C-alpha cells in the first residue's frame, strides 16, 4: 500500500509540474530575454525596414526609390492627400501592375504614399513597433486591421516588385511573404509586445 501511495504522490507531482508548464502565460515564456511576441516582431521589422516598405513610409514630402532610397525621379511630391501633387497623382504613372517596358512599378490597388503620421524613417525597432500599435501612427487601425493591411495588394507588391528602369530586378524583403504575415499574426495575437 505504501508503494502505491509513493507512486501516486510522484505521479501527482509530475502532473502538477507538467500542467504548470502548459498554463504558463505566453508573455512570460522567454527566448533569450525577450517574449515570443517581441521575437516575432523583430522578424516583421526586418521587412518593414527594407527599402520596399521604407520608400513609401517616409517622413519626407516625397516618395523614395531604389535600394539606396533616393528621391523619386522628376521631383514627384507627396501632395495634400498622399496620392501625388495636384495634376500629377501617383496613378498617372503607377498602374495596376508593374510596367516591364518602363520599369514603373504598379499594384492592383491605389498606389500612394503612407501618410506622414505613418512614416518610419530613423525609427528604432522598438519605436516602429510602438507606432504600429498606436492608432495615431497606424491609420487608426485595430490589430486585426493592421494584419489585414499587410495582406493588401500594395503590401504584397513588395515580394514581386518587377524591374527598375534599367531592367535590373528590384530586391525583395529579406523574409518570405507567408513567414512575414505569420510572424505579424503571432506578434499581434500574443500580446503585441515590442523588442526592447
């Protein structure tokens, strides 16, 4: 009888330890000092700080181009509604698909700059993360709406950007699109924590 009690006691102890490990909140599970949420955002940030995103998320009165992020050719301006200057909206050149002959990029969505409030120039990974959670800096979006934006044709364009005017292939973000969206969802659904 005593042997059964000892075995039962050991089994209960092991079960309690296993259950405790399973119910430990995700936010307290760490990986090298940061949470799973913050780790996922670190991957997301690698995309958002690439030229494909940064060129339209500027803090300037004009879009940028190329991996070197030079000013848009022809001194194109942001305009009052982020769609280009009066008389020269972005849609004058940017159509619904990439133009291989001219190198002008396009997407099956209204081509535009992100509003100045959504500019990311010079932000740290932590600051970028905080901006994406702040309705004043994310287009007044909820977390689910941020994820939906990441699924838009304009964002997806970054992974099929075509060629530039010299015929050279534009670089794509450093993370595959599916992994980017999966990590963005993980970040948002596990607490939207920011790397420190």
